[in-house]
């Protein structure tokens, strides 16, 4: 991959769910960041072939195709990219739609995870970019899960969900958690989702206390994860 004019295409589904603390890493490594709003993008005519694709989170689920019709076109475009083994990073919904594009099921899980949680690397994960989260709680905000795609390598699981991260060779990385979350994003998410959080029996003040305890270490781990992933794809 060339060291100049590298492009990172970011598919965003909600303005509050953005690159966060991953953005400085991409900029420091010389990526030109282009952001697409999935809700208004014509994926059927999209011809961009970026050096890196980042698919971010979404309040909606992959299975909500009737309510969110753009998902069908987004998934088809993504499936073509994955078939070509082009570098791709999926975060939360991004991981789920990667699994779906590879033919697997995405569905509601048994629990909703909100807050900083431990993800445990597998043996394979211990030598992958996800290893940086060993012992470092990371932000979770999801109630959906997915089946592991055929040929994917499971990298991490958690107490509630076996599939927290997977790799596709050295070119694809999907994480169910939210490594991108900054303190400002967390504050905004809590403000937007306060009623839902309370209805789930969670204490927003306790979630803020978790953030104050774990956010800095998580940010370091997140940026280390992305740097290691980029090292791998840039050597291809």
C-alpha cells in the first residue's frame, strides 16, 4: 500500500457515533478521511475503492431492513469489498453488517450491554490487535449479536457474548465493542439514551464513574489496536 494519498472511507450512520479517538491515529498516519452518511449515500453507484474502509455504529439493527432500507444497499456494497479482501474495520453495527455481508445471522441478544466491560482475547486474539484490551475494560453499548462468519478467526469474547471480535486474514477486523468512544461521545450518548439506560435499571451516574475510571486506558488501547491493524494492512 502506498505511503502517500492514502484514503480512509468512513461510513457513518449517526452523527453522534463517529471516529472519536480513532481519528487522530488515521490523520497521524497520513490518511485522508472521507465520511459518508449511510442514510443518504447511493451505494448502488458508489465506486470508491479506499485504502481503508471503516464502518461505524448505528442505533438501528442490521435486521431492520424494512425500516432502514439503505442497509440492503450498504450490505451489498460491503459484501463486494469483503469478497475482494480489501482492508476493512467494522465497529459494533459495523462488525454486525460485516458478518451479515458474509452470510451470517445478526439478531437480538439475551442482554443489553452498556458500560465498560472486559473482553477476553482468545489464543488467536492474544497475538492480534485486540490483545491491547486484555485487562482493559472497553465501552459496550449494544443488544445485538451475530454468528461467526465461516473462515473468520475469533479474537475475543465477553461474559455475555462469545463473539466480541473477529479477523478476516490480516485485512479485516470487526469488533462488537466501541473502542472509538471519547468522554465527550460517552456524555452525548448518555444524554440521548438516558431514558433507555434508566429503563434498563442502570444508573447513569455509575456509568459516568466507570468512564472516569477506565476511559484513559481504553483510549490508549484503542489507538494501539488501530495502529497495529494499520501496520498489518500497510505491509500487504
